[in-house]
C-alpha cells in the first residue's frame, strides 16, 4: 500500500491546518521531500493557504490591532515577510488558535 492510500486524508488535513512538511514527515516516518512528492503527484498544494492580516481580521471578525496584540503576548506566531513593516500572514493553524482565544474570551 502506498503512502497516499494509507495516509492521504490525514496528510491533506494536516496541510490544511498549516502543519509543515517536516512535521508531517516525522508523524509518518517519511522525509519532508517524500511528503512533497506525494502531494505533487496528486496535484495538491504543498502549503496551506495563508491570509494576510486584513483578510484574517475580516474572516475572524476582529481588527488587526487585536491580532498584533496576540502576537506581542506570544499567543500566536504569524509568518512575517521579513521586511520591516512588511505583510504578516496567518496560516490555518494560527487562525484556529485565534478562534479558540476569541471563544475563550467570549465565555468570560
């Protein structure tokens, strides 16, 4: 049985959550390049879609300052473009963390 037949759905779910190739490979005892090759052979993206700060804030129903505050507190780890004052991107895994934080705040 091939990698895709055995773990395809799990791999696809992990990618959509923003989990990296190396971590996925470790979970299944494979290299990140093997995971990348399996995804490519099925014409699937090798990275989770990411939203910029404005898109993430609109999706979550909050403002950019709220997201920046969560990052400053160390609660989330968005991906920075590397440029000073450059764009910040939020993979699905970070969006899930933000949703959980927002839900917890609403419960108080």
